[in-house]
C-alpha cells in the first residue's frame, strides 16, 4: 500500500471516529422528552432556557425506571411525570440523563444537569452542596428481612448486619439507629437490588429501604417481609435538587405548590404508588419455578431480552473506538520511549507510571466529573469513557508495542538506513508492521480486557450490556437472571473475538 493511500485511510478512520463520537452524544446518553411550548411561551423568562436537563437514577421503581417493553429505552415513573408537568407549566423542553444515585449531586454541582430528581431527601449535609425545592412526596422507611426473622423494629437489629444504599437518606437514618442500638454493622451498597440479593444470600440480616420500594420487592420475593419504622428520621420526604443559588428553585416551587393545591400531585402519586400499579410492576406473567438452590425463572425476563441486547452495539462501539485510539496513542508513547530524546522519554515513562498506577474507575470518574468544571465542556458519558480507556490502554499498549519494536531484528533497521530511507518512513513501512504482527496476541488480550471493562462505564450512565441488565433487574425486582443473561452475552462476544483473532494469526503465518 502506498504512503498516499495509507494517509487517506488514516484520515478516513479518524473522521469516522469523530462522527461516531459526536453522533453518540444525544443517541446514547440522554432520553429526551419534547413538550409543546405553544401555549406556554409567556412562562419562558422565568426559566431562561429552552431546554433543561434533569439527571436521575433510573433503577428505583416506581420513582424512575426504564420501560423495557419491546426493547424500548424510555425512562418513566413518578418523578418523570412530575418533571414533565413542571416542564409543561414553565414552557421548557425536558432532557433526562442518568447516573448512579451517589453521582447525582456531583453532577448537579458540576452543572452537568440543571436539576436532579430521584426520590432525594434534603438532608442538612446535602443542603451544604445543593439547593432544594419544597417537599413533593413523603415516604417511610422499612426494615426488609427474611420472613420469620422477627426483625420488625430498630431494637431487633442489635448485633445484626444491615444493608443500606450508598448516599441515601436511608443510610443516614440507619446511622442514627446505630447510635441508639448496639452492635449494628452497616453495609453500604450501590443499588437497592444488591441489598435484596445480599439478604437472600444471607450476607446481611436486613436492609433499610423506603416503603414504596420495599412493597415491590416483598411481592416479587415471597420469602421476604417488610415492617415500617416509626419516625425513622427527621428529614423524610423527597425534593428536587438544584445547583447552589439556582434561579429555578422559585418557579419550580410555585408549580409544585400549585400541583399540591389542585390535587394533581396526589393523582400522580396514586397512579404510581397504588396497589394495582405496584403489583403490575412487581409481578411477572409466569409462575416462578422452584429448585433446591436458586429460584431462577428466566421466563420473567424473556420479554426484556431485546432491551438487554440493545446494549451490544454500544459496548462494541466503545470497545472498537477505545482499541483503535489506544493503539495510536500507545504507538506514539512507545516511539517517545525509544526516541533517545530525554524529555519525550521522561514524559512517556511518567505518563505510563501514573495511568498504570491508579485505578481505572478513579480515572473514569475524574474525566467525567472534572472535565466540565475545568474546561466548561459538558463531556458526554460515552466520550468520557472512550477518552479514559484510550488514555489508560495507551499506557499499557505502549509497553507492549515498545517490546515488539525492539524485538524486530536490528538488521531490518540497518538495511533501511543504509538505503537512505527516512526514519519515520522506516518505522511506518518496515518496523511497525513486523512489531504489530509479533504482538498481535497481546493486543487481542488488551481488546478482550477492554470489552469486559466496558462494564465500568455503566457507573456514569452509559446503557451498555451490564447497565441494561441491571435496569431489567431493578424493574422486575430480581437479580440473578438478568446478570446471567448479560454474562452469557459477554462470553459470546469474547469467544467471537478470540476465534477471529486466531483465524487472523493463522492467515498471517501462512503469508510468511
């Protein structure tokens, strides 16, 4: 292949990457709800924007969760209906993005979102970081435990291990209970379904969960029961979180109060928290099968499998972009290391040391949350994931590529130099092709690692395979079945990649 053709190919690949990243911003990150403004243009000045971004944690039915019917990716729930009503009254378009619950306040602080709704209680600690609206719904805490365990009140939790969701009011109230009741051990978990599974696995004795959520899990798991905790805390109730000194607080409060006075808020609550709706959300169309071990019933998630499968293109797109860009960056770093130019060598070695010496999840969080504050650019979650994995994999690949370059016979370099071939052309046409051929197995291993590690981007709201499975589990109040389905999908993808790499290696050997 001529040098000109290679330049054209490289330019085309870079153009495709740029287009894919740009197009993914709206397609993969946010669920946007468009509301007609024709009758409410007079209210726009009170908001100041045509579109407001709401961030939520859609794993908390019936407050907010994904409607997974027919593979549809739409966030619905009690909070979503309230937000839509406010948007209608104030005349703005609503854009909904997602994150884990413990990432909501950091996202609001970074002004990645205009407000957050996720059944959040305005505790004094949270008020130090964000502003809150008036309370729009009040709920109670419950103790969820195995049936017959007699864990019905806080005093019964003495010497027990109790699960709570990280960053929630239930965690705060559990800490207050632990101050009054002796020997309570708290275990913080990222999601409520994880707490339920910990109970069923007998790793914890009970969990403190909001009553509306506990009802659904108790119906879906007949071996569990829940009991309301009287006066569980002083700060019960859900409110909307805003950045400090946000001008949105006053107009939102006005609409919320109007909804309370008119009874509209009560109608929405009845719609989502009524007995029939909760039963429908928690029940399945099939009867669970019972075994001596786990009570697995894959029939319950069968209608939601198309939703999980929709995570495959996102996972593959993420992996391909990360490998391609990581390979380019790793090659650059490896050339820095062998260039003989000391500043470049120092930079490459220090870079590799930092990115290999810190956790990938930490790097991902820093890129996603710090970029908007440092640069003012609201980096989408998929772009943040690709950037982080490119920087991280580049550090690992640089060492692999450096080893491959140095493994090429020195005679190749000497022959090219004796013929007057420029250094960069020698590397491009002679050395790098042989080095990449030698390190192909290592590059395949790195690709497989990136494919599996792509599950980490679910922590910043990218709905890939694992996140899709977790969403289905939260909606169905089950845990194992969707995760086993996700595990099977990952395994098939990895095996397909392994077989393809083996075929490529055999072909390269025949071409020698």
